């Protein structure tokens, strides 16, 4: 056995772990608990390197915690509902369920080949009845508690395919299949009242000290708390228009009023005037995401209406309808201040509306020209009684006057919107509601749950197959028994991922979770995933947990105690002469140049980018595992970069990792038995134990790897001794979280008892960490004249003797005896002449 054979060894140990049940989490265990979780994957088809990196990190931590004596919960499942399965159904004529379950089977096998320490007995898939049925029950709990409501809201509508589109199906404002410009359309949809939790979700961020600051900041911005003023502009013909502003200090810079195309005044006008109706239709084109609305070209329509400025009865402002004003934010209307708001500036420039400076960086800046909107705070100018006040003072002054004058009210506003959870799609959790003409929207009685998603659906025409199902959507009203209609919207898949970590912790058949069991594990101690989920998923999961807490189902407020967001796996990109992308397998290197294997043509190399199918710069984990083994892949994933940074995939890197695996194997199998001690090596071993432990504790996997490299170097160099043999055994335990198969095989080769996976984490002797030697500064009359090395803890008299005896010092002394010698042990000897 001089060569380690990953293929044979890995399969063997994976089977043994499975047979021993060692990764099963026992909720009733008296041991302290550790819940390690990586964001569960969407079963898109195959595991990619990003998954491998993410799950390897979690796995190392899970194995480390286990060795430390924790009862570890480290589960895996599938975020299995969602659009791609329906797209596959439309394109490949395969049922979304079949497509999804096949993908799960394939990806599960891939994960198993990587040897992850997962409790597969708790595996779940959100598309299965024993998950989404419980989700329906939770939805009804929230419904009863008043946290669910229905409201008209805008969706993306494809006018050619006659279907609602998900945001990701809108590409540059057009339907992904029809290519037709997307319109906004109003539909009745279900919402969760996340805005009720805005303040506590914001405050809760303060307690999440094991989260990256940047993620907390992103959530804070998303919640977007701001203090502002809501106030009325009176209309000369009677009535008024309410606006919300966060910059009341700019009130004298107002140039126009803008209302949303969905504003009641706009709709009333449209009912009478065709030109208004036409404009509104135009303004509603384009997607519904805030980002799209923000970047779309500004469009306006002058209604001819005017309003009166609240602080000057002689000042009339024109009322425009503008496409950038959202209906569901503030009051759906704003007053435009082009001098100090970028959107207003663009709008005013386009339509020739006045632009006035009302904020400057000093009172003498009142006349400085404006070449763009300046939104920085400063002092008020051109603003009558506000002139000279700071922005904050001026804000407070206007709010005070508005409240005193009864024309406005100071208001705290959150940018956070209620969470629209309705999706007009098939492959999702059916919303358990029944619509009755007489009784309205009636929740499905819990005894009638689950509402099972029908299997017999067709995807030959666009739209939601549930709408055109011949029987499924026809039901009797649970209240009055009249013929009624089932809700055909399904839940946003973010609902599915908002509580899967609870279901992992406890999965009884008859309810979503057992409270005591769930609380034994929660909160998740360490959550690991991509930063792309920094806002939505993490915020929704925090909300869902708090909602359950509020309705008395759980006493946990924050679901994820620690959060870690790992970097991406990147790879160089390659392009053929015609500009098309080439995959790494299609190219070969000669010297500094690359060629296309098939055509022999030269290839240009592009930037190092995240591995993605579109750029073809992906490396498939399977072929790499095949070639180098799982441990080498795991080792490489951990070694080259700090885990929060991007990791560039390279053949050199994986080959280096593979060589290392074999080096460790040779150490473990080289039978250099000998007696005798090696104090220096033992000292290095203890340092490595401490360093690896500290690195894993703080998720600095690359540092753990570096410490292990050092230790392996030291062991290789050391002469055979009993200490060396012992060091190799400990090394194997230290390496086990990262390269578990190698560790097991080596452990067995060393005659270790049982499996490495059951070995406790080694402890180090703190005394061994201290340097044996210290450097002593020798001063003569306070000036540094010499340094010498001495054993740590050498008594004063000995140090003094060493210093005085040194040749260099003797030269300074000459014949005279020192007047005084000051000794600071382990640090300094000062000789005063
Ligand atoms: C006047 C003003 C002057 C504004 C200025 C900004 C800068 P945040 O801070 O994100 O909460 N606004 C109000 N309602 C809106 C709506 N329904 N759709 C789009 N924009 C709307 O945004 C608050 C600001 O966004 C408000 O303050 C308002 O413009 C605009 F120098 O009022 B501001
Ligand atoms: Zn009824």
C-alpha cells in the first residue's frame, strides 16, 4: 500500500460511516448541541464547485464540533420548488416533479461521493407533501393571527403569452419567451405582513454579532428606516394631494408634484381623458422590480392640474404623472426637488421644469450653479426662514411648523414592503384558501390539509396549469358548501426556505415541528452560504421565525446565530476566434498560449470570473473527484484563499492538494518505528494542535491548512522516534475534518482503534506554545549594544553573567566595574557605568 487509492478507500469509509450511523443527530443527547447548516441547494441538475466549497466548509466545522464533543446536527435537503422545473417542463416535455426528483437523486449521489458528514435521515425536499403540507398549516396559523392579507398588486404581464412572469423571466423589460414588452398589471395577491416586524427586524440586527457587518448593513438598508414628513398640497379646486418626503428641508426647492400612474387622481383622469389613459398604459410598461423602475427612462405627463405650496399661497406647482413614482411607497406621490434629487433632476431637465438650489455647503454658496443633483446635507439657502439652518435643523423646523399648522405629520417610514407571496405558477406550495362568492376568501380547514398539488397538468400553453385544471380547482366552500374555487396561486419559494432549518431540527409526521425538539437545536449555530442571499432569504427567514415566536409557536427570535458568507469559485475564461466561449476541456496550453483542441486555432484568455454556464468556465466536480479523489478536492477548496474571498480554480492547485494527500499517506505508512524523544517536534505538534483548532474555531480554513502543511513538513524532516510516531497519529486526527477518508485509512494503517471520526479532538499543552528561547537586549548606559539568545526563564544572576561575559559588552566595560546592572527577566539587561 504505498499509494493511496482514493476511489476504493472513499467508498469503503462512506459505507462504514453510514452503517455506524455516526452522523445521525440525537435530539435527546445530553451533550452540548451544535447546529451546522449550509444553505440548501436548488436541485438544478448537478452539483457545481460553488456547492462543493460551501458544503466542504460546513462539513469541516461539523466534523470539528463532533470531535470536540458536541452532538452535531448537520442536515441536507432540497429547495425543490420553483421556476426552472416548469421551464424544463415547457422545453423538454418532462413533468416538473420528475425533473426535480431526478436531479435530486443525481445531486445526492454527488454529495455522497464527497463524504460529507450529513445526517441523511433528516433529508427533506420542499416539493414533497410531507414538507409543503406542513407549510400550509403554518401559513394558516399566520393567517389566523392576521399576518396574511390579500391586496391588489402589480405583476409582470406578458401580453403575447397572456401570462404572469416571474421577475427572472423578464429580460430587459421583455418576456423571456415571447420577447414582447412586459406590462404591469394588477392582480389580487397574498401578502405576509413583514412590515409589522420592520422595527424588530432592524433592532435584532444589533444582536447578531456573529454576522458579517456587510450583511447586517445590507439588511439595515433594505429595511430602510427613515424619518420624514407626510403633508398635503391643497388643490385650488378643492381636495388635496398627500406626499411623503424624507427631505422636508428642501420644501422651498419644490418644482413640481409627481403622482404614480396608479394614483387615484391619475386613474380618475384616465377615465375621462384618452391622452391620460394612453400615457398610463405607456408608463406601466417595463418590469415591476424597484431596480427596473429606477433605471427605466423617466416618463412624465403634465395633467394641467396645480396645487398650492403649503408655505406660500401664491405659489402654484404643476401636477405631473411620472413613471418613477411607486404606488405602494409613501403616499404614491412626491414633490420634486430637482436640485437635490437625481431622479427629479433627470425629470426636470427632460421636461424643462425649474431647478433651484436650496442646500449649499455654506451660506455663501446660495448662487453656486447646479450641474447635477446634490443630495449631500449642508445648510439651507434660498429658503426664507430656513436660510442658514443645517439640513437636520431645517428638517425639524418644517416638521414642527407642519404639525403646528395642521398640514402635515412627522412620520417614520420603512422602505421594507410587505412580502408578496403569490406566484401564478404550478410548481410551488398551493396556498390553502378557497374563494367563495358568498363568503369571500376562506381558509381551508386544517382537517382538510394538505392541499395536494395535482400531478395531471399540462404545459403546452402558457400560464398557470392550475387555473385550467378541469377538476382540482373546483371545490365546495368550507363555510356554506356552495360551489367555490380553489386558490390557484402557489407560495413564493422563499417561504419554503424560511423554515426548513426548523423542520430539519424536528420532523414529526403530524405537525410542522415539535417545539421542544426544535428549541433543543435552534438557533442554527453556524449558517454558511452565498452572499447573494444576504437580503431576501435571510430577512424572510428571520421574519418567519419571529412570526412563529409572536404567535407562540417557538421561543426563538433569531434563527441564525452565526453567519458566514463564502467567496465564489472562479476560473479563467476562454474565447475562440469568433468570440464564442470555450470550456476548459476544449482548450490546451502550450507555453504562454492556448489553443482550441478541436480546430487548432489560437484561443484568447479572458478574465477570471465566477464559474458559470454562460461563460463555459465551469469545471465539473465529478470528473475531478474521479481523477484526484474527494479529499484532494476538499483540501483544495479550503487551502488557497481565505474562505470569504474568491477561490480561483486551477489544475496546479488541485494537483498540489493531491500530492499533499499522498504525502500524508506515506507518512502514515512508513514503518519507521523507533524509541526516544523529540522535544522539538512535540513542541511543533502542540503548536499545530492549537493553531488548527483556533483556525477552525474562527472558520479560517486556509490557516488550518497552512498549519497542517507546516506540521507535515516538520514530521517528514524529523528522525524516527516515539514522539514522531505519536505526532503522526495526532496529525491524522487533526487532518480528519478536511480529508476524512485519508484520515480513516491512515488511522487504520497506524493500527488505531475504531474510526478517526470517533476520536476526540486533541488538546495541546499551553506550556508548549511558549518560545523556548528569548532574545535579550543588552544595553550599556541605556543604549542597545548587543542582543543575545537565552533560555526562557533564566534567573537574573545567570542573565547578568551572560551579558557581562559577552565579548561585545566587555569592550565597552574596559577595566571598570559596572556601577549598576538592571535585569528584566526574559527581556533586557542594562549595564550602567
Ligand atoms: C422631496 C425630496 C427632496 C426627496 C430631495 C428626496 C430628496 P427614501 O429616502 O428612500 O425613503 N418618494 C416619496 N414617495 C415616493 C414614491 N411613492 N415613489 C418614488 N419616490 C418617492 O425615499 C423618500 C423620498 O423618495 C422622498 O423624499 C421622495 O422624494 C421620494 F432633495 O421628497 B423626497
Ligand atoms: Zn361560502
